[in-house]
DNA sequence: GAATTCAATTGCATTTTGCAAGTGATACCG
DNA sequence: CGGTATCACTTGCAAAATGCAATTGAATTC
């Protein structure tokens, strides 16, 4: 059989479910900051060049936690600060983010440095492994609370 | 040097540019229908289970063409029908779509058949190659106009 | 040539977004 | 200590995007 009839599963389609969670202007941008740029606090996200509004940011952070993509804890060094970290589910969005970056780099004018993109293109799994390792190692990310 | 400082390129970030184009509830759903389910007409898209409104659909189809992701031509067999096809740029979104599907399948309840997902996970490039080949071969897709 | 199909468009109500200005809790500084 | 600054939000309101139903005009079928 050369082709299965690709028809049936449009209804409960993974793409649809994914877009209910990620399909908006800001959610993946927050995840980019968390996963690729080591940002972790509300302030960090607000300072990103895209200037997300604080009410939207608060809403998206809440939803990302409800979906189990991010988790948060109060900083032990400064009790005002809440640090957000990706869960495993969040880390597993790295391939999506990377493919999105590679596509954009191929077809649009971006300010991404050649070096970083070339590496992402050549060895995406290496980059993913490094990032996952960094998040697994508590010394490499913002100090965790007592929890 | 173990790590480059991953900081600089947040401003003109590929993720941001990608989300300006794709970052909404409907755009990737249309592309799913085009790329994965052989849909090509306005009516096809309207009949998708997510029930996109016709004004939104018209708007997104226009934008996808402006971004060079889809192209359209009038059917030669029925001049009312306008068929939409992906450009190369559009086809190159397949990896993004596939990673999105694999992530969703891993973490959410979907109605996607095991077989299709397993194949996407095992040999994504094979699937991509097949789909690209199908679009390259005019007999395999909706008849093209004289253009 | 009347009814139907297709790809939209229009008008309007509802929802979501963006912006500016707070708020309360904690931290820092003299 | 007391005052100011910082942090993570929240609130109120205007503007924009979305969803819905009805309509349009061209092309096709009956």
C-alpha cells in the first residue's frame, strides 16, 4: 500500500490541540526566552525586545503553568522574584522552536548570528541535549528554592 | 569556550518573525489541511472540523499568499473554484508541523492514528519527501490551470 | 433561466489585546 | 527604622481582532 488515506484524524488533530495551547502571538516568544535565552523572571520577559504587555504576560505565564509547560518557584535569595523554568514537556518544545527558527532563517531577514544558526542546522540534537543538561543541572540555572 | 553568550539576537529573532506570520489560532491549521490532508479550496478549509469563519479564512489565505507560503490559481475544470497550493517556502514548514504533531501526541490526548504518528516519528524525512514529491507531480494534486 | 455552488464580503456583537496607571509585598539604603 | 526602589502582578479603559449570520456576484448545473 503506497498511501494510507490521510483523512480521518483531522477532528482531534494534534495540530489543533497544539494551537489551542501555543497558537498566539506571545506564548512561543516566552518559551524562546526561557529555553534559548536563559530568561526566567517576569521582568526578564517584559524586557524582551517585543515588549509584551504585563497583563498579557501574566495571563500567558499562568496558562503555560496550567498546561504543565512551565513551573515556578520563589527565589530563595530574593523573595520578590519568581523564577519560571520549563518542565520536561516544555523542554520537549525545543525541536518545534528550532525548526521554526531554521525555517525563518531560510526565508526571512533575521538578525540571528550565522554561527548559532549553522550549529542549529548541523546538530540540533546536540544543542537540545546541551540545553536539557543545563536545566537538569541546578548550578547552571537560577538558584532553586528549598522545595 | 564552552558556551557562546546567547543574548544578542533576541531583537530581530527568527521566532518573532515567524510568529508575526504564523502566530495565531488559524494559520497553521490551514497549512495542516494543505500540507497533510490534501485540501486545496476555500470550501475544503471551511469544512475542517475546527469551523473557521469565512472572513477569517479569506484574510488568512490572503496573508499566506502575501508571505509566499501559498499560491492560488483558478481551476480549469470549474472557474468558480480557486485551488491553493503550497510554495516551496510553504512545503518547508512541514518539519515545524511535524514536530508540533509529535510533541502534542506525546503530551496531549489526540485522535491521531498510532500508525501515522509512529511513521512520522520514525521517518519524518521520508514522509516529507513523499509529500514534496506529490506536490511536484501535477498528476497527484488537484489539476492545475494553464499558467 | 432558475436554483445551486463557490469564494468571498459586509455589518454587527463579542472577545481579546494593548496601554497606562496603580497595588501590595519585599528589598535596599542611609 | 523610614523612605524609596523593585518585583510581580492587577485594574480600567480604548482599540483591534474575532466570530457569526446574512449577503453578494460570478459560474455552473438542472
